[in-house]
């Protein structure tokens, strides 16, 4: 079998969590953070092992996204039960803004808004499909607009199953930080399953010039 990377290694090589760790060290010092990170790494390994039977497409979202967030949150909650949500939320916002800034550099190039929408529609087909645990309804996929509903979301399912449904909203919020901050594109969403709606209605379209 493939030798699995350690949880600490995975978190240390994920920019979002690397930045959360830096902020925590500033606030609480090396030793406290070392203990939190050890626990978070172990949590991630345990969650991946528990769900080792999931298909690879799903693991992009479980092992690659939500289990990292849950692992850090659970470890934070043990040490800072009052601040854990706030720390994680601030980290998610910071990461979303960082990604938006990176994408924005490309979007200032004329014609890149069309390219971005095309890539976004492809990503929906390849990474947010039924093999990955999503169910969606497409309303409009055109050169000017990508509009679809997510009707079933694995982030809600698994984060609830592992006992931290309260962090599901951060998986929703990161979309707002990223897609809501892109030049030339307009992002709208009335609700998300993760925050109590019956669907996530995504709409990303070119701004009218």
C-alpha cells in the first residue's frame, strides 16, 4: 500500500492551516501550539483511517478538505473551547481572501472571465459530481453564467457524522470569500444546505460592462 503521510506533515503543507498555525504561535506560543498540532495531526489520521473505504473522488473532499478542518477544530476545542470557532473562522476567511487575490491577478487579463467560467463549469463536472458525494441540478451553463443547485452535500453529511456540524458553515463561507471577491464576476447564493437551506444555489456570472 501507499505509505500515508503523517497528519502533521499534511497540515504543515496546507497553506490555510500553516497560516492558522503561525497566528496561533503569535497568540499562544510554540509549546501550546505544538501540542494542539500533534493532536490535530492524530485526529486527521484517525478520521482518514475511519473512512478509508470511501472512493478516491470523495477523499479529495474528506481527507483533502473537511477532515483537515475538523481535525484542527477538535484539537483547538480541547484547549480553547470558547475560541475554537472564532480561530477557525478567521483562518478560513484569511485563506479565502488569499485565494481570491491570487485568482484576481489572472482575472485582470482581458478575456480571462470567460476562461474562468469554463474552468468553473468543468470543475463542477469533475470534482463536485455524484462520485464525490454531491447531487446537483444545472440551470444554466453558458459563456456568461454558471448557475446550478447543489441538492446533496457530503460536507454536511460527514461533518455531522463525525460530530462537528457547527463547522460546516465554514465550507460554505470560503466560497463567499473566494468567489465574492473576484473582479468582473458576480457571485450570488441565497442559501446553503450547511446553513439550513434545502439547497445551495450557486450563480457565478460575468458582470455587465
